[in-house]
C-alpha cells in the first residue's frame, strides 16, 4: 500500500460510486514526478546547474559540433517562452557557459554557442545525470522499463 492507495480507500468509503482508477494513476505519476525531480535537481546542483540551465546546455550539446543554435531553435526544442529563454541565456552567458556569436549565414542574427567551459560542465553533468537516471529506475527490470516506456509514450502522444 502506498499513500495513493490510502487516498483511494478514503474516497471509496466516502463516495463509492466514483471510479477513482484515473485518480490513482495520475496521483502516482504526480508523486513520482515530485520525487524524481528532487533527485535529478540534487545531481544537477552538484554541477552548479539547475534543471532549466541543464536543459539549455544539453540541447546545445546534443545538437552536435559546433554546439550552436539560434534562439528560435532553442525555444522550439525546450518549449519555454521567449522571455524565459532570454533570461536563461543571459544567466548562462554571465556564468561563462554560453556566448552569443554572430550568425555566419546571416549577420543580422546571433547564435547561442557553448563555451569551452560550458562544454566541459555539460559533459560532466550529463554523465552524472544518466547514471542517476539509471539508479532511479533500477527497481524495474528491462521488460518492465520497456512496457512502462511504451505506455507513457502512448499516453504522452495524446497531448503532443
């Protein structure tokens, strides 16, 4: 029994006509997301990053050399508002992790580029992040991970 089971039992007692199966699923996902978020943040903070700064740096890193993207492409990949992205870029630039460089194909625009310092930090952080994710999912065997992944992919596709 987990906490969600206790909540569902209370609803079954008080309102037995309610079908609370979806409440259980969504409640567990929400609680799990909270627990996982805390664990992920701890690892990222040990590298001087927040999840939002990691998101930008990881997006640039996985884009491939020379690790540059337009602000618009970063916006599309990270799904945040332009104001939020500008703030993130400003903070990362102040920390010396990214820089704004003139777009060689269009001198009227800039690209956001990882600095050498930013590349070093994101490479260390992503290694620790992946190891942490493996640790966080080790209670599931490979078949369970594949089944859960397939179900979550189907569920997420309905929203995206």
